[in-house]
C-alpha cells in the first residue's frame, strides 16, 4: 500500500509544482508523479544535509513541492535548445 500512497502524493505534489511554474512541460501522469516523488526525495536529502530532518522524519508537503519545483527547473534548463546548434 505504501507505493500506492507514494504515487498519489507524488501526483499531487508534481501537479502543484507544474502549476507553480508557468510554461509548457511535456509529460503526463507518470512523469508528473515521478517529479513529485523525486522532489520529496530531494527535499529530504537537502533537509538532512542542513539538519532540518532526521533519517526517520518524513518530508512535509511544502518541502516536497519545493523539491519538485527545483527538479522541474533543472529539467527545463537541460531541455532548453542550445543556440549554438542553430547554424
């Protein structure tokens, strides 16, 4: 049952991250869910490095959204077409 909840919460977090960042993003339900789940993982990693979270703590919704927005921004920077290729 844990994986089902991770997908549900990931979809919610990923959708909220996409709403907060204007622009066109490819990807459907699964990409959005993965974005949310990975955002929570990134938020937990950063939070543990800074000392906000212990290993047994769960990440809050706001931190997960911030992590997902961060991943979405990195994804967009990597997917941006390079001007040097347009010759």
